């Protein structure tokens, strides 16, 4: 096993199975830096933290989302495009949703053009804060899943907006390519609605709390928990490409 000591990069090797699993932390999926708590995000440049090592792998699972709430300046062609309202800067206002849309389009086009393996886009998950949010005292005290057999429960508006961006950019890349092999190399792992139904699956107050973090964590997920199902969905998704898993 390898880790970089910063909890950003991990690699696990299983020589008996000739199998390597790696985790690369890339919250925006595109190149970025941070200065004075303001993120500088290059929307047209895939993050080198993953885009270079990925050439050695057969399957890549990518996802991004709520980090785009961070105070940010956005760049295109190394030129400032604008900043989101959270930055507090006197720049052209450019909101996080269109920024995420541009970045995700950049990443998906890069993957189908440059990556020879299978790319799987995991869709956005759903936070379950009640009576507040991440930074202002929201809580998540639910202990049971929601029952929604008719699948009529609406997604929170921001989660829904981000999910729609993911699906729109996925479909845009799918229909823009004339390579007949491409659709078999780009897949979606759609966990959004199932995540909506599991308000009981978050760490809540039962976690190792870092300084200046809120008490409740209703955004991330417990292990074991709902994300074990994602692994099962992933296995079924890649089985057609790796028959020895069947």
C-alpha cells in the first residue's frame, strides 16, 4: 500500500490477482490551486493529479460536485473568466453551476479522447441537513431510510441541478462522437436517487471532528453503509468488460 501522507493519494496492490486499486483526490477534476482560501480553477485543464496516472489503468471512476461551492476564481485559456459570489472579489460574477458544467465537459471529452479504458461517471450524492447546512449548524438525526416506493420524492434543488448538469454533459459527449466504440467506454453510475432515500447513512455527529468543522456531517457517507451498494452497482457495470468477474 502507498499513501502520500496527506490523505490525498492512495494505491493498493494485490499481486496475486494482478490488480491495483488507486484513489486520487481531485475535488474539481480540473487543475486548481488555492491562495488565501480562494481556489483558482482552470476549467479547461484536466487535473494532472489523475489525468497522467490514469493511462496505466483499465477503469476510471470520476465524480465532482459540492466542492464547487468553495470561494473560487475561474479561468479559461489561463485568463480569468470570473469568480463565484462566495469569493467576495470584485470580478465578473460567474456562478458555480456553469463553472462545474464547463469543467465536467472538459473532463469527459478528455476521457473519451485520451483514455483507452472504461470511464464511469458517478453521479452526485445528496446531503440531508435539516434546520441548517454544513456551515451553520444543520443536523441529520434520521435513523431510518425514507420509504418512497413510487419514486416521487423530489431531489433538493441544488442536487437536482448538479445531477442534471452531469447527465447533460454525459449525453453531449455521447452524441458528439462518431466512434462506435465510445459508448461502450463511457458509463454512468447513477446513485443520486438511491442516496436521497438514505438520510440515515451519514456520519452525523459520530465522527472524528477536525478543528473548525461543524458538529454534524450530513454530506459524507459511512462505511459500511449505502456506498456498499455503489460497489455492487460498479461490479455489475464492469462485468461485461472483465468476464472473469462474472
